[in-house]
C-alpha cells in the first residue's frame, strides 16, 4: 500500500503577547509575507484589511478563516484576537477540535487580556514573544523540508548517479549530493525512471518515508541551491569560530578531521567510538550547549529538526557535502551552512560510481559557507519561488469556484488566500 508523504507535525495555535502601546500587526504581516514568499499558502487578515468588501472586521475574519480552511492553507494569521475568536466561534470550529489536525493558526493579544486566550484555548495554545525568531520557532524546523522543496525550479535532470554510499543529481545549473543510509540496490533499478523526472519532482521525494527516496530528494534540492554561480558564499573553514567557544561544543556525526578541529567537543555518532556518545545522547547533550556542529547526513535521517528544536540558544552549523546552501535554512536556527559546490560533475559522477569517499569530493568542487548575519539572513533571490503541485491544485479549485458564479463578495475572497 502506498504510504502518504511525511507531514510536519501539528503546530499548537499560537498567540503573540504584546504591550498595548506596541503595534503587532506589522510583525505578523512580515511573517505571513515571508512564509507566503517561499511558496506556502497563507491566509492573513490585519486590522485594516478591507479587500473582501465587508466593512465589519469580525465578518472579514470569519470569511478569511473559512477560506483558509476550505483551501487547505498552510497557515492563517488573524492579527486581532477578538476577530480570531469571533471567527472560530461563528464557524463552530473550536481550535482544538477543528483546526488542530492541519491548519496552523496565529493571532495576537495584549498581556492584560491574556486571560481571554486561556479561557478560549485552555492549555492547548502556544504563547509567543513578539519577535520573528519566536514565530519561526513556533512554525517549527519540521517544515524546512517542504520549504526547501518549494524553492526548487521545474528544470530538467541531466544525470542521476548512485554509488555505494552517495547519490548525485545534476541539473542545468549545478549538481547536488546526498548520503545513502543503506544499501542502494533497490534504488539502482529505479535510476532510469528517476532520470526522466523533473528536478522539482525529485526534490519532492524529501517527503518520502523511504530513506533512499529521501536521499534522492536532498540531492535534487542541492542541485538547485548549490549552483556554480552561487552568490554570497565564502570559502575557508566556516566553523573555525566555534573552537573558541567557552561553553560546551557538540559535534553530531563524523567527518574527516573532527578531532583535530574540535579537540574538546562531545561527539555523538550513530556508530560511536570509545569516548563518543550514541545518537540518543542528542536529547541530553544538545540543550545548553554553546555550539553544535551538525553533519548534513542528519538531513537524510531526519534528525536535523529534532536537533534544532533542542538547540534553543545554541549556535548551530550544518556542514558536509549534502548541505543545501540557501538562506531559507537560517530562519530555522542554523547560523552557518557549509556545503559543496560541484565544479566537475562528470568527474565526481565517475568517482561516486567507483566508491569515492567524501575526502575526495573537493577534487571536483569547493567547500563554501553561508553565514547568517546579525539582524537576519540576507535573502538574495534570482527568480520567484515556483509553486508546488499542491499549491497549483488549490489555485485550480479556487478558479473553478470563481467561474461557477456566486455572490460578488464570496468571489472576491477566493482570488487569494491572503485576505489583505
């Protein structure tokens, strides 16, 4: 039986607590726009939004929430708690019983009215600080996989190559790698089929439960982001500053030279050597660490979201040949990205088929780094984010309803999930 794709876990309804003298709508609008710009479907309503044609803000909120639920939105933001509460009650959709399975909802309330949130939501909500970092932590690192896939262009695939431990996907603008967590015999038989898929289709495999499919998905993602014309990247050792941390440094996963680069680090590995820790130690050692150096294999085995959830207040670097070099990852708590830009894909393809190790990969490319700067990551964009198939299906359904007639106000609300 075909399994459903991996879905990110439910997010508890969130409320941003703020001082009454500080406007909160701009913060929520910035967050909604950032999520929407990455390709997610967002329904958002601010206090001054009036494009639905309804003068009553409570009625507009109900229309916005109903449209977001109907159209399978990834997020709905209603900046005023009174409007949000009214909309939920009018739809007879308590947050706990109706929205929790698949619709993350976000609103705001002043500290002096916090009791109203508790009366309405009970213990099932999340109280958030009025900062973008807090909102991104609420959104959660489990969504980074779909975030990465949404940004991949619908390009042709030039090559898919599989060796004993690594898979490589080549696009017209670059090539990407991923580590294979098990024997790839079943993958080898499917290579002819995979070569006829588009790059975006292969990237979508990052939501598969099969670890080999997952590796192909990550390699395709890297073939898009780790382009030969990548801007803003730097060479050298991007994690050098971590050696000077006064607190504990944790290294998760093995890589060449780790003992020399981080002689005092606590090393966690799936196959721990004497003096190293097993994977279960992540839950104990990551919280409270000053810095964590995480290998890119954690993307494929899906340990990365777990690590990022535990690394609150910890400097995090993701490093290795399979690291996607994109600022999209900075918002999920990763300060430094160290990955491979492949300059000679044909040579690396032959080396991978011959069983080359990561030590040899730099002969065919170069290790580069992206840093998150103070005040947030730079976000260069060379093209608008492509829409995935789910987003296209939602738009088709909306267009179908629009052409079917109906009241003017209802049709207006269906033109976009964004109620602004």
